[in-house]
C-alpha cells in the first residue's frame, strides 16, 4: 500500500513539474509563468489576455461552458482600466461599487450561469425550417403527380374493378378458396 502511494505521489509530482502554467498565477496577482516558447506559441491566439488557470486540457482558450466553470484565460484583454480595477479588487471589497463588481466579473467571464442556461429560441428556427422542408416536399410531390407521372390506368377505377369481379364470378375463378367460394351461385348473392 505504501509503495503504491509513493509511486502515485511520484507520478503526480512528475506531471506537475511538466506543466507549463504555474499554480502561483492562480493564487497570486501574477500572470502565469510560461516559457518563452510556450508564450510565442499561444500569444497570437489569446492576444493580451491574462492566463489565470489550467482550462480545458491545459489549453489557453476561453469557453463559456457550465461543466468547466473556470476558463484558462480572462475574457477581456488586459488594458489599463482593467488592470487598475484588478488591483483595486485586492483591497476590501466593501469599498467597490456594484458596477465595479460587475465589471470585475465581466473582465474574467463573458456570461453568467443564468445567461448560459437561458433559452436561446433556436427551437423556433429549427421548427420553421422543418415545416418549410415538409411543405416544399409536399409541393414537389404534387408537381410530380401532375407533370411527371403518367395518368392512372383505367383498370384502377371502381367501375372497372366491379366489372372484373362480375367477370370472375361468372367464370367461377378459384372456387375452392378464392372469390368464387364466397358467392352463392344458386341464389345469385354473396354468402354470409
């Protein structure tokens, strides 16, 4: 048991030593400690935004996802106003106004949980596209019946089918199990 515990702690420390983002960036007021190579790689993507955490699989990217509530980088870039407000937050929060607290939140995050879970209204667009496609399909079927398909054969009319039934009865077609077996020839009517 002790050997397994020591091995898992060794693996954990090895993985932590390979991480490019330091944990002091999350705890302190410093930006994340990155090697120059890593900084050159991710800077074109993130611009002047501060790296504040690990994020999704350690990538320096921003997503508003309720399942992963802490993105790796701040939402807004580090400008003079934002940095002054971030420095002001280290003091007592009672001195901050409500607007400053909201702005501090918006520096780090784009949406609140309520905004993430709010209905988007996409179902209206999807339903309208579905109904329009059904309508278009119906009009195509009507057009094809009028102009593409040949006319219905005369043998499908009710008069033709009645005449064929009379002819089959007169010829006594399939008298064992077929139509003729259901007809009473002596009384000239259908059996019950």
